C-alpha cells in the first residue's frame, strides 16, 4: 500500500512549531520570518528548523508564494517482542508487521522490556521510537 509521506503548504503559512522537510529531512520549525515584498520582488520566507532525527539546525529561504513539503507523521503503537542491545524487535498493534527500532539513548528507555507497548513515529522513510506507553 502506497502512502504519501508529505504534503504541500504555502511557505507563508509555516509558523514556529510546524514540521517541514528541508534537505530531505523532517524538521521542526524554530523560527519563520516573512520579509515584505520589495519594489520589484516578492515576499521571502526565511525558515530556521531543527532536524527531528538528528537535531541538526537547517535554514531555508523561499519565495512566499512557493509551496514547501510538510511531512506526514504517522503516530503508531507497537508491542516490544524482544530487545537486542540498542535495538528492539516490535510488532505494530494495527498491522501486525514486525520490524526493528533503535532504542533512543535516554533515561526514559532504561526500563524497556519485552511485552511493553511503545509509541513510534513513521516520518518520511524512518521509524523512530518516541515513548513507552
């Protein structure tokens, strides 16, 4: 089944806290500034964002009437089947698909065990474990 991984929105509608795709990476907008149109030009939108997966700062300047990619983030639940080091084999609670997720390196996931339910996000082509339910 094919599912769109992003949609398009006008650059002028983007605001702080929104999600956007910059350099093929999903990012959260930290600042969006619209410049006024010049004598012969169009308004420009200066967008600063932080990568959702790598925390890398990215910047993008686009004409205000241009459409930008906005990622569709699918938030889903999965059951942990087994844990092997920093990877967990999980099963999606709706589709019953089995796959591996990397376990985030923070204290919240220290007590992760088989049988628990986790929330994961499908972002573009990546799956990321976000929290223990």
